[in-house]
C-alpha cells in the first residue's frame, strides 16, 4: 500500500473562486480589463522613461523599476487565471505551482521594496534638494534595486522547501485562482505551523520594515515642508509626493487585508471575498499606478503628449 502520509501530488487543481463557479466568465471580464490596462500602462511608462531625456532622473528610474515589477507580477497569475475562468483548465503541475508561488511572493516583496526606495527618493529630493543628484547617482540606484531584489529572493526561497516538505494526503484541491503559499499549505494534512510562522516573519521583514521606513521618510518630509515659509513652495513640494502616497495606499490596503485574514481568522468573511481581494491585491496596483502617475505627474503628462503629438509639434 502507498504511504499516504508522504503523498506528494503530481499536480494541483486550482478551483477558481469557490461558490461563484457559475459567474467565472463575468468575474473574468474586469480582471482581464485591468490586466490589459496594467500591461499597456506599465510598458508605456517604461518606454517613455527610457526614451525621454527629461525623465532620466532617479524618481523615474524607480518608477520604471516599479512598472517592470508590476507588469511581471500580474503576468505570472492572470493568464493562468483566465484559463481557469474561460476554459476550465484547472490543473497545474506541482513544480509550476511552486514556481508561480515563488514569483508571486518575490515580486510582491520587490514591489514593497521599490515603494520604500521611492519614499527615500522623495525624502532626499525635498530635504536635500541641492545634493539630490550627487546622493542618488545611477550607481546608488542600481545597488539599491539589486539589494531589494536579493532581499526578496533570499527570503522567499524557503517557501518552496517549506511547502514541498508537507504531505498532501487530503487531496490536491486548492480553492484559489493562483498558487499562494498559505493556500497550498492549508491543503496539506501535515503541521503547517512553521509555514505560518515563517510567513509572518517574512511579512515583518519586508512589509512592516518597508512601511516603517516609508513612515519615517514622510515624517521628515512633512517637517521639512512645514518649515518652508511660502505656502506655494509647501504646496509644490508636497504635490510631488501625492502620486507616491496613492500608490502606497493602493498597494498596502488589499495586501494587509489578504495577509491578516489568512492567518488571524476572518472566518466571518465569505471565502470568495478572500479570493477576489487577493486577486485585486495583485491586479489593482499594476493597473492603477500608471494612471495615478500619468495624471498626477506633470513631466509624464508632457512626455505622453509629446509622444502622441510628436509629429504635429515638430511640423509647427
């Protein structure tokens, strides 16, 4: 007889949004639309920042890194999700599932780190404007981006081994649209305490640490802005931060809702709400960030207008 306590499935079955299977096609429409907006918007931002000399500044380099992270993040999940919704293709190879889990968590950690770097960028720009170009050189930006990437990779790699060690004698049904660490762990019949504790530790080392750095940065920015004598100067200084603040809210609110309800209860919240919010957590920031920065940032608006009307401007 097969020892069921050590059973490792060859594939998992992603069940989509449990309880709403009959409406999968309708649920997929806004998700598909947000994905298209995310891909077009973020790729457009990366193109503009790469080709417009006026955008060759540290703030926009960090924005390009955020856009690249966002478009990669939603691409790791949405195509597979749409296959579940449209074609009922629910099976996913166990190794592919673990790879998707790794990239989802690594890229969300990377996104949090980039938002922290952007807050530090605004702190230097407002508190040390004369030294901005000498402090945030291209070398410093590259090292900061690499350090953020390596932090995410090193902290998320153990998820793979912690998940792979678990026995799956209760089946391979995952009530989710993508492979999430705790969603996979909860399918197991083994002890997942280590998974939960390590997941909490990673959240503290990435999410909480980044939010603390962002909070300290904006506290210093607020003090510097208030000390300015001119009301116009205060408005101009703080207006450069509004798009970044919007990006922080859009990213962290659904992220913390998903994280804490997974680990600390939320039993009164229907499971399909958990799944929908978890998908918005991956899709909403990538879709909204290009819109927010395009509307709130004057230089990006001008670059878009120049790109769209370049020939007409040149002819006049």
